[in-house]
C-alpha cells in the first residue's frame, strides 16, 4: 500500500507523535549528562534534578517580598493578558469579518485598511503602544490584538466571500435581507473557520505576549524568562518554555474539541 493511502488509528497516531518528542528528550539527557561529567557546575544544559529543585521553589514556596507563589502568579498574569487579547481579536474577527465578507461595498472601503495593518510588523509598533498607552496592561493586550486580529479578520472575510453565491441568491429569493443573510447564511459557516483562525493565531499571540512582557512588565512568564536569563538560569528558563508549550497545546486541543463538538458537519470529510 502506498504511503499516501495509509491511515493510522488513534493509538498508532499517539505513538508516532510521541516518538520524536521522546527522542529529543533522550538526546537532551545524553548531552546534559555528557556536559556535567566534564563540568559538574555546567548551567547550559541542566539535569532534570536541578530543574525540579529550582522550579519547586517557584511553585511551592511563597516569595518573601510579595508573598505570591511566583510560578502560578506568572502563569495567571500571562493567561489573563493572552485571554483578553484573544477574546478581543476573536470578537473583532467575527464582527468585521462578517461585514467585509458579506457586504462588497464595506469590503471595498475597509479591505485595504485591514490589509495595510496586517502587513505591518506588530513588534515595530510596540514602542508606539507603550508611548500611547503607557507600560500597563493595555499596551500588552493591544500588541496581541494588533498582531493577530487583522489576520483573523482577513481569513474569516475571505472564507465568507468565497461562499457559493447560490446560497445567498436562494436566501434572497426567500425574502432574506442583508442582515438575515449575514446571520442565517454566513455566520454559521464562519464559526468553524473562526475557531481555525484562533488556533493558527495562538503561536503569534504567545510571541507578542512574551515580547511585551520581556520589555515592560513585573510579572508574567515572559518577564520571568528574561529576568533570569542574566544569571544563565536555564534550570528555570527551560521548564518555563516547556510550560508555555504545554499551555499552547492544551488550548489548541480545547479549540479543536470545541469545533468538532459544536460544528461536526464542518469536519465530516476528516472522519
């Protein structure tokens, strides 16, 4: 059987997906053990025991100054910023995407503006955001929104604009107004695409969040990573990076499950 025709079951897919990760972990352990055998005080590739010891302090012991459990405080602060940025971007993509996708005059008027904003590197706007909004939470959330909302808007609008014209013509034949076409025809078919756009935006959203926290913040996962880098504290940096990756994976899985559960008809061809 040709490889293009092979299908893998759930168990086989899990095993195949876990294999490269296990290989990377094994390679890391071998390299770390080799470096520590040559230099027991090596900080570049810390052993798992050193990472566990460093992280246990941040996870279980309250900070002497703030009284907070630093790891969980960092996680909560970052997730609040990320959640707010994703929420505003998703709502913007839904509302603006529907208008641009369904109404050609609106698309002709505002489509170039959305495209122009989308092609601007968001990191280049970070100094402007800090000047305009200060160093507080608003600038960090705004960077996430500016970074991912234009892409999501364009994706949703393009998907709606590509819907078969027959559907809109039939709705109008039955007496549907532009508003009803938007709600009854376009919106249901836009929702699975919107969730997909959120999934694709998770990675960039984390990048913008970490960038903003690294430059101007006093709490957060990105802030902590850049704070301890000056001490070469890889025993903290690596677990924090792994934790960010795990959070992103869990969010992606939750979005995928939600899409399949609520819009199973949009995933019929994948079963």
